[in-house]
C-alpha cells in the first residue's frame, strides 16, 4: 500500500479490553487534500456483526466476491457448504529461516547466513521481505494450517509456532495490523472483506518478542528521538529548578528572620535544618535526573554515529558489488520475447478443481523423477529416473533394469553428476519389444528390458548435420519403426534447463532416426525448447510442445501439408512438457509450471521476456538452484482435442499429490503422472 504523505509515525498500543497488539500507521500529519474521499469497507465491523453465515448468505457473498475479482482467482462453493478460494500472504520475516535439503541453494532473492549448513542437510537463509505467495485453501482451513502450508511450500524446517499470521486492514482513516488467533479462518475473512487488498491483506511475521530493533530506524527517526529526549530533559530540569527556587526562597526568608530578630523560636530552629536538608536532596535529585537523561542522549548519539558509519560501509560495499556485477559476464545470451497476450482465464474447461488430488503416491524415496513411461502387453511399465537408472514396474513392485551411464554413489545427489550417470528421458518399446531410450546427455540407445543390455544407436557427440546433441528430450516411434525425437537445445544441457527457459533462444530441433539404415534427419530447427511429441491416431501429424514459450506445434507427416508446421495452441496457461495420446482419441498434456495471471503483475517470464538486460542481470546474481523454491506447487493436466481446443483440465492447487507434471500415461485402468525431480510416483485410479 502506498501513502501519499511524507511524514508518518509508527506506534504500538495495547487496549485494556483487548488481547491483541495493534500497530498503526497514520497517513499524514497534514491537512487532507480536498476531493472525493476514498471509502473502504470496515472488515472488523462487518466481522463483529456476523461470525457465522447461512448457506444462502455464503452463496450470495461468493457471487458478489467473484463479480469483483479481476485476477481470475475466484471462490468456488461446494455442495457440502464449504467454499474454496485463494489468499495472498505477504512475507515480512526479519530473522533467517532454516530450509531442509538446501544443497547450496535457497529462495530466490534470499541471503545466506554463516555458517550455512549442518549435518542434517539444512541451511539458513534470509527470505526477501515483501514477497507475496498465493495459497488455495478452503473455508475450513485455520490460521495454523495456513502457516504450516506456507512453511511446507518453502520446505522450512523451523517450528510453525515461531510464526504468526497477521491481518492488515483499514479503519477510520488508519491502517491496523492485528495478530490472528490460530483457530480463525482466513478465507472467511477474505470472503467478508472482498478481493480488495486495500481492505484486507495477510502478513506472515515472526512472533513478537518486544525487542527494539534500533538498526531498523533511519537517521532522521533517531534524530527525532534525540529531540524528544532533549525536550523531556528540559521539562524535567525546569520542574526541578522551580521546586529548588521555592525552597531557596523559604530558606532566605528564614535567614532574614534570624538576622532581623537575633533570636529563633523552637519552630524556626526546627524548620531551618529541614529546609536545608530538603534543598540539598532536591539539588542532588536534579543532578541525578539530569545526568540520567544526558547519558541516554549520549547513548543515542553514539548509536546514531555507529549506524551512520555502518551505512557508509554498506554503501561502499554495495557500490563495489554493483561494479562487480556489471563487469561479470552473463552466462546467457538472451533474446527478447513477447507473449501474444495474457494467459487464459481459469473458467470453463480450465475452472479450478481438485480432481488431480484423487490419487496416491507409489515408491516414495525409491523413484526420483520418473519422467516418462511406456508399457508392454504383459502389464510391465517402464520409466527412467534422475540417477540415470531404468526401472520396470510390475504389480506395484519395482525392478532395476540398467544404468545408462556409470553407477557411482553420487548418482542422483546433484545434477552435476548427470553427464556421468546419465539421465533417461523419452522411452518407448519398438516392434521387437526392445526399449528405445533417449538419454539427455549420451544419445539414443536400444535396451533389452530383460537383460539390461544397452546398444548405442546414435551418440550425442555425433549429433546431426555436424551439430552435437546437448539436451535430448522427447521420443516417439511410428508404426514403420522410425524414431522421432527432440533435441531441446544445442547449447544447454538438462542440468541448465532454467538458463534455456530464461534465454528464450531458438536452439532446438525435431529429428528422425531410421534404425534400418542408421540415417538421422533434421525435420525442423530453430525451435523454442522442443519437448514432448505425440502422433495423431492416423499418424498423419504429430504434436510437439515448445516448453519455454508455452506453445504446441503441429507437424504434418502426410497429406498436402507434409513437412510443414503450424501453431496449434498458443498462450497456454502453463509450460507444456510431454504430450500423450489417450484411449479417447484426444491428448493429455502435462504442465511443468503454471502460467496463471497475477493480481498486480503478469507471470514471471511474461514480465522479463522483452528485456534481455534484465535476464542477463538475473543470471549473474541469482544462483541457478534458487529458482526452484519460487516455483508454485500446483499440479495441472490439460486434455486437448486434435485441433488444440481445451476439452478438460485436472488441478491439484496445493500440490497435495503432485506438481510440475511431466508426463500423463494412461495404462490398464491407471494414469501415471511423471515428474522431472519429485521423489515418488503419483498415480490416479480410473473408474472401471
């Protein structure tokens, strides 16, 4: 929220009849500008009036809420009376968080502490303040559950009790921040307040400790404190001086009486030492109070000097960092790219649902990144994982087939070992029951699924047309035995896939391989990260995903358009991975990362796409592994018709079953959901 005033004051108060601390920020000390005032809904008053709504009232409020939504993040009322929707939570964490399995990476924009790691694989990072995260929750979810979901989203190992959720709302021309009780329901507050974040927003902070963070104050604010203390000192000295003057007058009056009459009554003799003693006490008290206030003033002056010196050092360090970043070469050579328009609205066949959550996970901790699948007539399902291994699954039992590269203990621990261990991606069975596999780093292989014997058909170093393969990815085999496959980039390997996506260069190819002659042919080139491919039922065309720009192409294999391509689907709601034909004659598309519209900003790649300089700067300052933590845990599968129309969609808004879907393989009453990095295999049971 932005205020137009130039002077503001922050203070905290505790009302006697309330258990909450309210932190307010006055908008201005000056006269309000003339003009029509802005009216805000008082969410606290409305909440106090009603804490329980009837089903009809809920339905009415949900309709009213959805009519006011501008970012397509609408609420949905279920037949049970529960309703689901989205809330946005701003992170304002001062202390570092502990992230599980850091591996040298942390949240994008975060700062790592020292020391950073421990024996349990945990690392500490400072999260960037002000970042906003979106959660899909139901009306039954409590504040405690929202906090736990946020921490789980960032793989935070800290105790949830360390954190608190606050609501920021406006009342009577002031902004209040109030801590929410753990049993409150944030979605109810969102429904009552409406979608306007000026009326109500949510903030995640640490539990209040009561400590004063002096470093958080600016130099002008510290000078204000000094002026306030000086005024208090002057007022105290003035009061003590006045009291001392009164006693002095009484003492002088007593002395004059002694000098005039030469004698003292018993009362005067008693009065004189009392006055003298009291005057001495007042003098000493005044000196002590003066020294105390003076010490406080000197302490603040010293603190202000230290902060100014520290800030000067920070300015010098920041300048050095800026110069260093400017002189450091960028690892990428990006091109500008502008998406054709904003992502489609989440309505109609794209309406948010929970259908992708209705499954279970198999082989947790055993299969890490089962990316693609194929199956034989005996019910065996085959897949490959990030550790370079090929697996056979039969009756929910897992059997090792072979290692694509070297089988060393480090395989699967880091992408740096993938060029040595191998990384199988697309795989299919040929007419002879042999597995045809593309390894992202090594090339095209034939593998005996029983013995595990490997035969290299085409090495990545050999490539095609004099250009080596760098990132072999998707694969399909036609009925005549021809192998079609994609090379996503001629520059970046799979372990640098995020550079390929950010760079947005046309460095990919679609190729074919004839196993009879060993001839390889380039069918299409200058593609934006070509990925999964799938044949039409008659094999007159194939569909191909261009992942980095959210697009699907159709390449004609037969007919008058043979050898040509056309855009079948553009401006998708996410970045497609593999495409698979299903038993309904349509296509399933796994969405690796969603591309949903935001409330304030467009999707990330839409925002930076036109600006190569921004891309270069990002890759200089943000480590490659840090991008993962900001990717939303949202599972999405699309069903497309043969002309690219969206027929249906399956969602997992919270990632409770899976997210970052790479493949959607339908076989024997099940749907197997692939992924590039997740340590389990999600499956959906189809109704029989």
